[in-house]
C-alpha cells in the first residue's frame, strides 16, 4: 500500500537528519576532537550513509517496542543519531564518540547507555544472535511464560560482505531445523567489502540460499525515481542496462557522477531515440540522483517492503544501496577508510542548511516545524512503550545441591548426577534450567536430565524407538515443554544460543538458567561466540568435558591445553576445575546464584571437568569449606609451622599430588597440600585486592589466596601441577614472593594410558617429587612411584 505523502515527507526529512548527525559525529571525532592514537573512523562514515534510510524506515515507522534489532557494526553512528532524536542518547556522548565512556564505535549492550538490544562488532555474530533469540522467544512462549506480551520480530541489519562469515550459514541451518519464525535479516547490498567490490551475482546466491532454508526473500532494488523513469519511453532499456552493469562499474560511476553515467549510457545503449531523450532531459545532477536512487535509499520503497509482511515466516530483505551515498566518496572502492575533509564538510553543511554552531540541534536544516517533528517521533510505534529492557525475579537456589555419591567417580559423572537430582524435583530451579549440546548430549552426561525433562520442539514428536518397542537407554520425546535443545555439531551455534538464552530475562522478561555441554578442546572452535556472549553480559553455564591429556587414548585434537588460560583470561566468565564431586556440587550451586546477580556482580561460569574416575573424599561439607571452594582454594593438608614445601594442584591430577605429598612426607616435614578449585577466581581476587589497596592508599585488603598463603615462610617452595598449561598456576609464586616450579602440559596429540601420558608430560607423582627436590634442601625422597 503506498505511503501517505505527508508521512513520507517527514520520514525522508528525518532520514536526512540522521545522515547528517551520524556524519557530523564522525567528523567531530576525527577533526574537532581527534584521538591521540591517530586512528580514523572513516569507515563508519561510508557504511553509515548506506543504512541511514533503511534504519530510519525501521525505527521511525515499522518497529514495535517488542521488536529487537542487531545493528550492523559500522552503522553505529546512525543508531546513536536515531536514539539522539528519540531523546535516549545525550549530546555529550555523541561528542565523545569512540572516546572514554562516550558512544561506542559498535553498539554495545553493556557500554552504551542508549537502547542497544544486541551488541555487535565481531561481524556475523549479531546477525546469528537474532535467529537464536527468536528460537528462545518460541521456547519461552511454549512454556507459558510470555503472559500477555506480544511476540517480537528479531531483526538484523547485515552487510553483504558480512555474509561471508561462516557462523551465519551454520545458524541458517539450525534455524531451518527448529522452524524459525519472526526473524528479519536486512542485507545492506552495497556490493562493497572493506577492501574491494563484491563478486557479480551474489544476490542470486543469497536469494537461492535463503529460499532453500524456508525464508521469504524480498528484493528492494529500485527506488521510486527509478521506477518512474522505467515507465517512461526508453525506460525498459535503461532498466536492462542497470541490471547488466557490473558492480565495480556501477560503483565507479556513482563516484564519478552524472556526466560519467551519461557517457556510459550513450556509449553502451546507443542512440535509440526514446532512451536518449530520457537521459538528455535530465541534468547531470538529476541523472546522478536518478541512478543512485536504489531501493535501499528510497524511503517509500523501504517502508512499503517492510509493511508488506503480514506473516511470521523468516524474511530476508536484499536492499540495494551505494556505500557512502550522498558523500564525496560515494561508491569509491577505497571509501571504507574515507573521511570528509573540513572543506568538504563545510560545503555539505551549507547544502544541508545547517548553520555553524547548531550542528547538534535536533531539527536544524529541516523545513518542518520542530513541534510537529517532536510529536511525530513521540507517536511512532517503537516509542509507545519506554520499558524495553525487561528483567525477571531471581530463582531460588538451595544452599546445597545433592547427588548420590559413590566411592569412585569422575567430575563428568558427578555433573550428570547433580543435574539428575535437580530434574527429579518440581522446583522453580528445575523448570528454569535449559540445556543444549552440539550433538554430544550423551557423551557429556546429560542423558539422565533429558530422559526426565525431554527435548524441546514447538510440535510434539515421539521417540520412534520407544514407540517401536526397541530397547534404549534414552527415551527422548520432543515437545513444547521439553528443556533440552539439541544442536548440530557447531560450537559457534552453541555459544550464540547461550547468549540468546542468557539474555532472556532482559529480552523476554523471563529468566532462564542455560547450561551448555561440549568437549573441552572445542571451546576454541566457538571462542569468538563465547567472547561475544560474555561481552553482552549473557548468563549461562559452560560444562566442558573431557579435558586435558587425561582422556588419554582419545589423543590428537581432543586433548586440551590452553583452556585453563582461556578461563582465566575471559572477562565475564568465572572458571572452575574441581577434582571431586562434592566440590562440583558446591560450585554448581554457587554458579546458579552467580548467573543471576546484578550487572557488574555476576556473570557466566565455565566448569572444566574430567572423565577420570578417582577416589572421592569422605568428609563433612562445612560452611567454611563451601566458601573456600567457591573462592578458589582450600587446604587438604594444612602446612605445619616449619613448612618448606607446598604442592598445589588443580583438577584431575589430584591423585598424583596426594600420592607425591605422601611420599615426600617421609623425609620432609610439614608439607602442605593445596587444592585449587578456581585459578580464575583466585587471580581475579588477587588483582582486585591490589587495585583496592592502590585506590585506598594502602589500606589493608587481602584476597583469598593471600590469606591462604600468608602462613607460609618466605623461603617455602611451591610446586603447582595441572593437566593444562603450566602458566595457569605459575603466577602463584608472585602472590607472596615464593619460589615456584610450575608443572603442566605444553604439547598435545600423543595417545596412551593416563600413567604413560602423565609421565611423558611430567605431571605424575615422580615429576612432582623431582620438582620438590629442586626447590628444597635435604636428603632425596627415598621412595618413588613404581612405573606400571
């Protein structure tokens, strides 16, 4: 349905204002308040221009409060300009664009103060997040938690070059499997990447691919000026020429202007009377206006395309645009780094009727009355509900999580037992847990949970093996009430889904407690998405198992070395590596609470578990012990007053550390044995304490690890051991200046038994003893472990 002229006039005026404000923001950052690092942000200027009309059409006309948008990273200035017109962004933050605590270079949920739905920046991830957020909305609705809230559309603004990212294709496949709905992807088809012009005919590949995955495809290629010209005599020939013109040539002509277009049209179409007349009756300025009037820059075309959708099927809009439209470097292949000079900006300012000193005034340069524009903005559908970032009550977590212990267990087995006990009860905690795994549900010990809680799908689907009476350990039915989401083998999808599930309390107003299980080494395959999820402050639990070289016969790439360092380094993620299942139960309870804490206090949690079955301690779990486990370390054997040696271990190597201490203790007195449950928590606490002491000018504040190591004499030696990179624990000697020998694993790929590999990598009991002898004086240790 055609858009009303009065509404079209206002929308077009606002789009021009958005383009000015976004360009001025970048100009201000580079020429008026330049950064000391000398870096320019010209790429934003060209990319922002191509999306000004599309985003204005969405925010000023189409979006509803329940809709969520992932903004193309380089369109950040356009987004901030729109929020500025809405009154949700401040002038001082725009003036401080890309500065400390200013508007962010890429939209950020956690760093920006305006209304950012999804952080973007690591290209492709924000796009895929909208797909998984739609699936999460379906999950929440199917469980009866949407109440009276309407379903929202999850919308991504995508660069055509951004479509090269592999995680987008992985997500498309997963969306098809799960019956994706309520998702729009708007491809900014400017046919330019950062360095070049994209290949010919890419839009056909996009169209075929999306249709194959069940999406509708809407191509918005021609603006209203073009469509009117095509209706003139000779217009069909003009349209054929436009359709046949190579991407690089069209871009070059857009940069060169109307005269260049005129020459090529005459040379390539020839003198055909009607066509020549169509061209000749337009000045050079009018001709470039016509030839650059692609659909993505035409407000009427974009609004009509968006408003034509009256269903919940996923839709891909391919909107033709020109990168840098309206700016001096429009269409130039080098325009990603393009930035208007002061003289160019002054000329453009005059053309936009912007008076000097009034660059930031909301409606400067527009002919409409400010009061009428303010009233229009207040009444757009998107602005009719100011409470878009929702929240949800905290789910109660028992003081202790129970499990059925056995004398010998692995932490992976223990994880399954703890989760199975939760699944038995009809508690709010049990109902809010949702698990997911990339096709390794059984081998990561989620089987019992899924047996009790079922798999999620919007439609019922019975387990065929059970209906055919074929015996199976796992009886899995799909239903809308299921609590496990089964994924294909793509770790990027797993972590983007965790990001979507872990933001449900803000997006859907309903809290979920997501748990992801995967093989520990394959964290690295999804690391970009994991980092992205943490950057958004999504809340979830990652259970990674089996870990290290301890899985032994598997060998090869299934061994992990660097993951303890990832756990320490990853912001927003608290990592643990327990050795015993009673530790794990304490940590999981702490994790469920930590996942629900306020912004700046909580976060996500990573558990690095093992398949190694070891003897479990028989002990009372006191409150002090629980606290120490959650803080990251506790004494299994407290050091005596004359201690000259401490063995500190983490995770599956506990038996070797315990055995080494027993053998060393025959001729070394007062040896201490320290269990490290979280090197990450210890290190974070230590650095936080140092910062507090610095900020408070030396006032006493000791971290947990400083208190733990305080009784040790200065000349005491520490041997650390972990089935992972030795640097994960190697920093402990710096806490109080102790000599330290760090044992760990720096190479992977060799198969063998656990004893063989521990001996080969120097993390067995004898290696611990050797390190201890090198740190302490006295007679050699008399007894060693016998090689098997």
